[in-house]
C-alpha cells in the first residue's frame, strides 16, 4: 500500500476590511496621546485641553443611555442600495448628542483656557434649533466662519454619539461604497489614514472616519480622494521621525495625512493630525488642498 504525502496549509486569517470603534478605549487612548504630545509642544496648552476634551468624551460615552440603531428595514435598505447604514446626512440624529454637548460644557468649563470658557458659555445658552443648525454645518461640511469657535465642541459631541452607534453595528453590515474615500459606516470624510500594526492587519492602510471613528482598508500609494496611483507623493516635516506624513496627489491637488504605527505605536490619527499643523501649512503652500476635516478644528481648512 502506497502512501502519499499531502501538503497541509492551515487557513490564513484574512485581514478585515473594516474596523469598528472600540468605545471602551478609543477616546481614553486619544486623551493619553494628546497629553503626551502636549509636553514641550509650542501648542502644548491647546493640545492638553484637547486631551481633557477627549477624556470627557470617554466618560460621557461610557455613561450614555442605549443609543437606538436604525430598524432592520432601514439597515436592509441601506445594504441593498449600497449606502452607509448610519448615513450622517440622512439619519435622524439622536437627541442624545445635545445631552452629550451639555455634558462636555459642564465637564470642561472649570479648567478650559479663557478663550474657550467664553465659547462654552455661549453654547450653554444656544437654543435646540440653533444647535441642530450648527450640527448641520459640521455634518454638511459647510461651516460658517462666524461660528468657527463653537463648531469643534459640536463636532466632539457628535463624535460621541456616532461612535457609540457605530460600535453597536455588526461589521457584516458594512460594504464597499462606490466612493471609496467616504466612511462605509456613516458616509463622512476621513480625518487621516493609519498604517497599522497587528497580526492580520500589519502594514495595511486604513482610512479613519472623522465622525464615527470607523476605519476601512484602502490600498497604499493611491490617492484617497480620486483613487489614482499616479503622481502620489509623501511629504514630512524636516527633522520629523516619519510617524506623520502628508500624502499628496498631483492629479486632484488634494492631500491627507497618513500616520504609521510602525514608527510610533501610540500614534493617533486625530491627535497627531492636530499636533502637526505645521505640516498642513507646508503642504498648503505647495498648492494642495486638504480632503478631509478634523472635527476638533472643523472649518479651519475651508472644508
């Protein structure tokens, strides 16, 4: 009786195309990152304040009542028509976002910088109708320059609620969209992309949503706006360690930052973006326009 050797190859875990936010750690780790970046930084006081804001986001999300997801019929319709299940432009906003904003104001008022204290006092007196108008500005990407000081706090409150909603989804409810540069969960633009470390996602690039903190895999060395692989380049600040770079595209003249966990495992797409505003100035002077907002500085890039 003859025997035959059979090559056995154990199944390889496939990299997930989507990473839903982990509410137990996301804002807390971002707060720690802001605090670390603030040390010795020329914008240290502001970054430290944003660390306290992120810590407040963590505590508020932890204490929020259950956030209702869209019903099964709505989720199925979104899937059928290849739309984000939590489409921020059409979803009926949970009123919990205004409660989250109120809690942010109360938690931050005592140790906010003087300029921010005035802004928080104004926000505390704004009507619900006006708050919803401000939320429309943030989510619609058309901020009013006269309201620029108010919008980051509105954006932070919206992040709390949409992150909470996204974390409750089944990742199988997400699917590729025709527009690869918008979040498959809520339809918002990315704040930056992350080249990640991890057993099944090592060296893969994920775009990070500016609103709900979901991530989705996109090919490296391609423009995250127009999808071309021609004329794409990386720029960084002189003397930097390369953990944060700007990926520019000559085809559409856009850019978005890309952060590398290999260079710094603690890098955060939101915090490190705001700690490298000098890089934005450099790329802007070279003629490129930013393609996605940072909601903690919404309106600053004309987006």
